[in-house]
DNA sequence: TGGTCATATGAGTAATTGTTCATATGTTTA
DNA sequence: TAAACATATGAACAATTACTCATATGACCA
């Protein structure tokens, strides 16, 4: 019973299609799942991070390599790599002073490709 | 010649792997393409918009339905629908006073599913 | 025509975020 | 140990953004 309550406080208009809404509500995934999904896409939602991921999909590279490739400061890249690591999208290994980063998820490219399909569908 | 220049102004460290960087550079897509891709994912990077898209994937709904379903104000939903429309992810049709929104891209669900695969890969 | 309702939109605001700058950490080598 | 170098990180700042509030627009109906 509890947990199935539907508050109408926020919606400042009359509901028109109760049946549709209720049907959709049943099919919606957990709130948390969709939140996590948004968090993941938020990580993809920055061109610096997209470029880093795309680059790492081609080859493992150290922080310095990436900074040079993208013409950005080491610090900026390092900050973004931290975000990508937290999202479990990249992993790293240390070799002396140098830290090498690589992709940690084989789905990244697939997600990118699907995104590109949408972009190229300019209607 | 021009356009192939590589500036080293920003990178404040020594490059270690010129060969790797150059090889990756050749394979990188257009700067603009990756920027557009990031813009698309930015749209996905908000749980309100994710929920709207997921809901619309289940059924066409009017603004009021969505506001009620997500327990948000009509205004907030309307603002987000505008963003989704600009990204060509939803379309709408008017029927009297009511405006119905629906998904305008069949890849959305595929992109979401790929994202979910990543999320569920908790290692 | 005036009133009501669904939706859209502009301004304002609090929160988030990407980068820079300075500096810390950790590793190698002299 | 000290110097040099690759990387990490905290604070600060500017830019962006999601929502609220007030109001505009557009459609229907009495």
C-alpha cells in the first residue's frame, strides 16, 4: 500500500489520461536506476571526457600523452580522468613515474556509435 | 600544412610517446563530431529528462500527464520538453488545447540499454 | 467577447561544473 | 638526501543549468 501512493501536490494542472499514466508508471524502472543512468550520461556529456574516452579506445596512454593530444593542461586532464575512473570507465596502471590509462568498458564505443547514429540522422 | 599544426603551449609536461599520440590523433573523429556527441549525452545527463524519455518510450503523453507522472510542475516539464525537442529526441502534436509528446528516435532505448549494461556491471 | 484551461517562456536564483593555479604526492636518479 | 619529473588534488572562479514564479500564448466554450 505505502509506496504506491501518488502525490498530486506538484502537478498544477488536471490529469487527462489516468489510464495511460498508470500504465506507464507500472513500466517505469526504479527511480534509482534512472538516476544512475543519468549520472553515467552526465559523464559522457562533456567533450573533453568524450575525447579522452575516444582516444583511450584507440590506445592506452599516459596523462601527459592525453594532455598533449588534446592540447590541454595536465591538471585539467587529470581531473577528468578522476571523473572517468569514478564512473568505472577507465582504469590505470603505474609504471614508475608514469601512469597509463585505458578503457575499462567495452560498451563505451557502442554507446558512442549509437549516439552518432542519432546525430547523423539530421532530418 | 596549416591545420596539421600541433601546438604544445598548453601541455605542461614532456611528451613520452609521440608515436602513440600521432597514431591516435589520426584516428580521432572531427572535433565537431565529438562536440555534438557530448551535447547529445548532455541531454541524457539529467534524470528528469531520462525519466521523460523513458516514459515517452512507453506511451505518447501530454505535458500534464508527464508532470503528474513525475510529480513535477508543468513548467519544469515544459522547459525540459523544449530541450528534448531541440535535440530532436521528441516530437509533439497539438490536439486542441492539449499537446502530445512522443519519442522521435528509436535509438534512444538502445542507448539507454547499453548504459544500463554498464551500470549493472558493478565490479 | 470574456473566461478557463493547457502549454510555453522569460527572468531570477541556487546549485553544479570545468578549468586554472598553486601545491602536494610519489617515483626515479644523481 | 636532494633534485627532477609525472601525476594528483584542493581552492577559487566563471559559466552553465534546472527549477520556480509570474506571465504570455493559444485554443475552446459559454
